[in-house]
């Protein structure tokens, strides 16, 4: 029997298929809810397509225009940030709130640093303050373009399997992410995501005022150690920082109502059901 989380994602994907956006040689996938008003640009991590934020998109779309992307199969981080600016131009978006998680969080920080006029609010979620030293960590230490794709996928599968054994209540989350690893994210796209972070340049300073910056992390995130979490907060000096007591690396999937309500609160939108902790409190 298919897990309810996957069924919900698949129903969303059927209603909101990705549209292609071409920027030079790179093809992006884009979900755009359309409409007027403020814009929220959502950037997934290595193991997500645009629809990985399906719960947040459904919750927030009545209040904001949400644009979510799937990364292309080539190019580096500088290329990708330039492509995001081109996408905003193409969509007629002068400025957007930008939420990035993990790899997407690194991209969001770069976008805010290099193009601060295009970012009204930065959400840096479950991410890292620097890519320095990441090239010696598996799987980044491998030759990402030559290593057998089965080897790269097996590494992700081992980590997800360990998380599932420790958190049997999150079997649906693990199944959804395993499907991403095992082909829903095509081979070239998966390699490009890993390489984009491995070869990422140093982040520029963030010139946004503190009230326009929000940091999100989890106390039990197995991929972002405490030193990295502290590094992101120190680097960005955010006006608000939120830490989930539990939720791992993907609280937007396993605690979607709370995650959506957090975003709404920081954007000054009408309250959403499910948010009960104010800025700075763990949930």
C-alpha cells in the first residue's frame, strides 16, 4: 500500500506539473501558482524536486504566489543563481522572499548576497555557512561525474535506512525520499546537485537587515551538525531563528503544518493553524 505522504505528493504533482524554464544550456523545472501579490521562491535540497514543498505550497498559495524549482542537470552554483534571477525576470518578479533548504539554503544565501535587491526576505533552512572542506566528505569526496550512480544512490539509501530504523514513525518520509534517490531525480540532476555544492564558491556577506532574515534548523538534524547550525546563525545574524526539537533534515515533510505556519508568520501573513511557538522558540 502506498504511503499517504506519497499519495498526497502525487496528487499535488498531478495538479501542478513542472513547466520547463530554459536558461542557456540549463533546463529547470518550475511550479508557479500564479496570481498577484508577494512572491515566495522555494529552492529544494539535494533530495527534492519542486513538489517536495507541496504542503507549504498548498497552505501558502491562497496568500502568496509561490514559485518552486527543480535544479537542472548541469552548471554550477554561480550559474544557478544567475538562472534564478533570469527566472524572476521571465516571470515579471522584481523581488521575492526566498526559502532554500540544505543545498537550496546555500543558494538562497548566495542569491541574497549577490543580488540583495531581488530578495525581500531570506529563509536559510537546514543549511551550511560554508562549503569549505565539504569536498573531503562522502559522497562529495567521490568523482561525482564518474562514480557509478548506484554507488552514489546506495550512500543516500544507507543514510535514509538508518534514519528509518531510528524513526519508524517516519516510514512515509523515508519511502518518499528513497523514490527521489532511486530515479525520480534523474542521474544527471543528482550528480549536478552534489557537484554544485562540492564546487560552490564562498558565500558573500548578507547585506539584508536582520528583520529580513530567518534561520530554520532542527536539533536532531543528522546532516547539519551543531557547529554548522551555529555558523549559519553567526554569519547571517537573523532577526529570528527557529529550531525544531525534532524533524530531522526534512521538517517541511514530517511537520508540514508547523513549517507552513512559521513561514506565514515571518512573512506577516494571516495566521495558519498549527503554529504555536513564537519567534526564537523550539517546536
